[in-house]
C-alpha cells in the first residue's frame, strides 16, 4: 500500500511538472510572437522612412547606408529569433537603424522625426 501511494505521488508530481512546463512554453511562444510583431512594425517604419528619403550630402548618405545595414541585419535576426533574448537583440538593431535615419534627416536639414522606440 505504501509503495502504491508513493508511486501515485511521484506520478502526480511528474504530471504537474509536465503541465507547468508546457504552460510556460506556450506562454513564451506567444510573448515571442508579440515581440516579433512589435519589431516588424518598427522594421516597416524603417523601410518607409528609407524609401522616402533622398540624401543630398555625404553625411546623410553614410547615415542612410548604416540604417540600411541595420534594417537587413534586423530582418535576418527577427526571422531566426526563437527566444525573447534574440528578439531583444533584433529590437536593439532596429533602434540603431532608426537612430541613423534620424541622423540622415538631421544632415538633410529635416525634422528628425519621432523618438526612438524603447
């Protein structure tokens, strides 16, 4: 009888652990998808900004070149991202690209545009 209760207790603990882990993983998948969607919105913003800007000096051209590099890198990072940490790295890359877009706009004498995302 004692072994039976012990076996039931062990199976209950294992079942609870499996349930908890699967719940955490499914929640993490949703958080990663939400974070990726946010980064993709910023990537769309970057693409739109880059398409509208026409650099008229070397400083603006260099800044836009850096922004394009960051855009391409961030796109690749988002596609490969499977964890929140990887998505955060992609978001920082996007922030860098948006920073260079602001610098290009300032070099062309334009309003730098909206603030960088947090």
